[in-house]
């Protein structure tokens, strides 16, 4: 008992750690493989344990209804969270993931490279003369938003509103949400579900080659039928996850591009490092710093017994800086190899859109250095924490102004 009481404590709503949590992570890793969290929580900061627990089938994502009600409150957002693939356990998770994997095939993702490159070049064309741009507003937001909108064939006049509502929906994934943000999240779910339901009806009448049509075809041809609610909610999740998380990945990478300019120089010298650069940016500052699981049965790990029903907090961003795995973890190394970062999770819940996020991010940074000889800070960026959770949800960078010189 004394050992447990002497453990350091890490809380997901610790405002002091939110802006720069890495010194806190370092202290937690130095103490040991596990520390205390909030009531009924264990927190794991090291790579070995986080990697193992991500893949452990004795941990689940289906939290009791009252657990989610505490964070997002009763209402449509709570119902939505219980139906999407990321918050389901097998066999329900397996059924939904099979549909989404079939719809978002590797071949489809590979075919997007040239269209994404044209999109990025088109966005950058506007700044050849102005020589100033905002890496968030001018790249990190429009690239993923446009890609996901094109994949789902969302009409152009609707895209800005759908993106705005998606950002409001993101708050449903926060750990602690103020009442006014809860209402905003619930309202966004209602509007977005109604909109996607309308698209589903249209695709059933006139199917196309878009992702939603693929999902409907896969659901129709699958061995296990999906309800309309499951199709609508998971189509919405695919859009949201493909937009919000990739936005934050590009923004955090862009911030690092400016703060550690050697990353630019290395990529200019060797454009073939674009994929490696993206992986290192994902490691250095993960788009999602933590993920949670619930013990479905007792688990022995790191000298601790996690009792059934206890919540496990896995600090992905801390694991990505574990000195036992990564040399000089606080320095960005574009050529780092191997790079076993955990930013895309692991196990059955490994990120469905990892290949797409990798492609978009690599193309963005590849085209940036091809088009501009220098990319430097041009004023203070704007960063703000999420509505009510520890780097939960995403998109903490609001503005990263830079000055550029055409190559």
C-alpha cells in the first residue's frame, strides 16, 4: 500500500501540464512503469507497457454508459460514441472494422498520391508572391478536409459547414467537457447524422465510386448486415477521424518544421525522406497524447494487478519519448530508423486511416520543401487546449504563421 501511495499521480485534466507535458512524462518514466491516475485509474508512461497493453485483448474500449455520460452527458453524442468502431469491442468491432477496411482499401489510398499532390500545390500557388502563409489555416485544415470531402463526395457548398460541425463533434471525445460544450457536441451530432443520412439515401438511389457508396456496397454484400444507424455513424466517424486527426498531425509537424529547421534541410537534401519525416513528426508530438481502455478481466503487468473494471490510461506521447527505446528522443531526427512510435495505436484498434494520414502528411512536407527554399516563423503562433481533456480531442494549434521564400 505504501508503494502505491508513494506513486506519482497523473490526471488527464491537469491544466499545468497541458501546454508542455513532456517534462511531466519524463518524470513519470523515471519513476517507473506505472503511476496513479484519477479514481480507479492506472497510468502507463513507458513504451514497453503501453505497446503491450495496446495489443492486450483483455482490455476493451466499450466503457459503461455512465462513464461516457460523465464526460459528454446524456444525449445524441453519447449514443453516437456507443455505435462507432473505435469504441466497440469484438465481435461488434470486428464486424464494423471489416466493412471499413474493405471500403478504404490500400489501393484506393495509393491512388490518392497524385490528387493530393495537386491539391497541395494548388494551395501553395497562392503564396508564391505573398511569401507568407499560415500552416494551419492554409494547409493543415484544407488538405484533410478536402480529401475527406472528396472521398465521401460531399458537395462543395456544404463542406465548410460540415467541417465546422465536425470540429464541434470532436469535443465528444474529450475526457471532461463543460456543459456548454456538451450541448454543442450533442447539437453537432444531430445535424451531422441528419446530413449523412441524406447522403446515404442519395447513394442508395444513385451509387457512385465514393467511399460512402463503397461502404453501402460492402454492407450489402457482407455476411452480417449493418443497421442504417451503424452505417451513418461510422461514415461520420471516418470523415471526422480523417479530418481532425490529420489536421493536428500536419499542424504539429509544421510547428516542428519551424522550430527545428534542420528537419527542413534534411528533407530538401533527400526528398526520399518525406515518409520518414512524417513518422518522426508523429513520434515527436503525437496527435493524440493518451488513449484509455477498461480491464475486462484481471491483468498482471509491471508488478501490478489491474482489477476488472479499472481504467487504464496509456500515454502514447510519453511512450514515444521513452529513452529506453529512442536515442535522443527530444530531438527530431528525420532519418530515425527504426521508429516504433505508437501514435497510431496498436492491436485491434490500430488507426484505420493510418495509411491515408501518412500519405497526406508526407505529401504536404515533401511539397513544402520543393516549393520553398526557406520556411521561417513569422510571428507568434496560436495554441489553445481542448475544451476539457488532456490534449483530447485534437487540433490544439490554431495558427502557425510562417514566411517563405520560393525555391
